[in-house]
C-alpha cells in the first residue's frame, strides 16, 4: 500500500536530502572528499528502501530512525561548518543547508507517528478475529 500518508512524509524527507545534495555542492567539510554528497545519496537510498518496505512496519520504523540519526549528525556537521565560516563583513552570507536535514527529521518523525498508528490498528483488528 504505497498510497499511505506516511509514504508522502518519507518522500518529503527524501526531497530534503535531494535539495541538500543540490545546494550543498559549494562547500567541503573534510577537504576534497564529497562527504555531504555521499551522505545525501545514502539518505535517499535508505528513504526509498523504507518506502518499499511498507509491508514490514517495524523495519520501516527502524529505517526511519536510522535516517533521523544520520540527519541529526548531518545537521550538527552543517551547524559546525556554518559556525566555523569566516566572514569578511559584519553579516556574512551563509547558506540554507541546515534547514533541509531539520525538515527531513520533522517529516520522518511525523511518518513514524502514522506508521505506529497503522501498527496499533492492525493489532486491534487481529484481536477482534
């Protein structure tokens, strides 16, 4: 059942990773290694695996929690990068990159809420049989 509401929320989290991939090409945290790009590709893959594992809700929650953890680490890394930027003027121009992992975390938390609701509904229907 790919037409569930949690699929929409997981897809929005995937879009957050894609937008970070697109906007995060202008900086490097650990030298020439494209660390942010690799993490974004991993987040997209975990998101699609989570969407496709709709029959196993526990695995879907686990994959979403892994994605939340990776997004939280990414958010911390981006915050560190923004704080370590040197600006030559009073208000240096800084990017919007940290907003995408934050939005992804929020979307995944909402998706987990709906997945847990489905799990409770299935358990209650099994009790009635």
